């Protein structure tokens, strides 16, 4: 995409995104994945809480302080939309209201949405009404794309299906002795089942999870109900380098999930696969696009501690099999889930939408 094209990207606020120079320094120092890559390739400005504080005129900034941050983001994006060639909305809670403003104002602003969970009934109803002002809705889940086709009457050409990405340069094999296993993440995690499966096993396990913005997820209740943890099980958040070290020391990743039609767990799964690690995952309705059962990972039934324990013991007692699966996983992500491939596809889609709108406006 030519650097003469400028885009605006609405992203979730409160993520603590560093300044660009600091972020690039962290990436060069190999302490962070290449988070800045998307912004550079799409020549984009990120409209988050930092944007609201530093780049919005004082009168609007004064008004925004009385509004929820996401509302302020959407309003600001609508007001400045004509300064950019396209607007990318990277979350349903931002993209849906932005599309609504475009629709009621009859705006022709090119709008590309990157969504992950559109099958919930309320979202489906809204998206069916607003699909005229979402030029492309990029999804990374075939299950969610099928739901959009069936429930929202989106034309197939407006629903590009991409694969989630992972930075294969940061998350890379770092051979060392494996002395433990791990589980990572918080959304829709079934750590109650995991604890039942490994409580009596003499296998060290760290669960890399924590509270996000004070939200008490379901897994926390499950852990609390499980009672005091044995010494070989620990829980706590990890930063990027700590998480990479955790993957390195782990023989494989366990991804226990609650039933859902979304692809929860994919980020952690891809990180582990990129590190050359095998993955054991709950077979949910939504987690179908990444793992090839028996080749790049193992599926187990949901909410089944016995089956999960059996799979854990199988890979733990057969490290050669775990290593073989891990190597296949690394090859799979290199060929299908690289950051470069994903960003390149998004950039292509944005360029197509801009070109289409320019042709339409000339007619």
C-alpha cells in the first residue's frame, strides 16, 4: 500500500500501548513481538485513549471526559474520518456504533471491520442492519463467517476469511530442557477441569493468567472452588519475555476451554506452536481452524478431566511425540499464520475498498 494512503484504526482503549519510539525499541531489543508492524504497513493512526488525551482539540476533550471512553472514540473517529482514506475498526464494540453513525449520516467513508465474535444474537441483528456501511468484515473464524453468512445476509465477497497471525520472529523455537507444562490466557478458560486433571500428577504446571481491568472471569471462581493448590501448580501473569521463557521450558501447552462457538485460545495456541510446542486443546464448536488433530496438536472432549489427564500423560511420557507435533506446528504457523501474511492481506483488503469507493464516487 502506498504511504500516501492514510488510515485510522479504532482499537480497544486501556491496553497500555507505549509510544511508538518506545515500542520500536522494545521490538528491536527482542522483548516484545512486532506490535508496530500493522501500523507501519497500513500507515495508520491508532485511535485509543492516548489519542483522545493528546490529539483531540481541548473543547472536545473536555466533553469526552464525561463519556465512556469507547463512546468518545467512536465520536472522534466519526468527526475526523474525512482526514483519512479509510477507517479500520478493530473490535465490535467500536465498529458497530461507528457503522451506525455512518449509516444515519449517509456517509461513504470506507470502513473495514476486524471482528472476532459476531454470532451473538444482538450483534447479529445490528450487523444485519448495518452491513451497508461495513465494506468488509474481516473474520478469522470459519464458524463465525458461516454465522455471518447465515444470520446477517452479508455477501460472501464482503466477508474475507483470514487466519489469525503470530509473530514467528519473536515466538520462535528456543531449544532447552523441558521440565514442566503450561496453560495460558483467561477468556473462556476451563481451569477447573485442568486442575482436576493435574492435581495428582507430579508434573509442574504454571497457568499464566491474571485479572484484566478488575474483571473476575469464570476461571477465577473455578480455581477458588478447587481449594489450595498443590506445590507443583502455580498461577500468575507473565509479560512477553516471561511468557516466552515459560513456553520454552514447557514440553507442551494445555488449552482447556469452555464450550463456545468462538475461537478463544487461538493467540496462545499460535504462540506455543510458533515456539515449536505441541498443544492439547478442548474440542469446542469454535476452535476448529488452527489445530490439526494428531498432527499439530491433540483435541480432547470438553469438561472431561479423565481424557485431559490421559492426553497430558501421553505427551509427557513420550517427549519424542511431543517434539514431532511441535515441529509440525511450527511449520504450519510459518506457512499459514505469519504476521507478514496477515497484515499483507489486511492491507490488500483496505486498498481494494478504497479503490472501489473512489470508482463509485466518480460515477
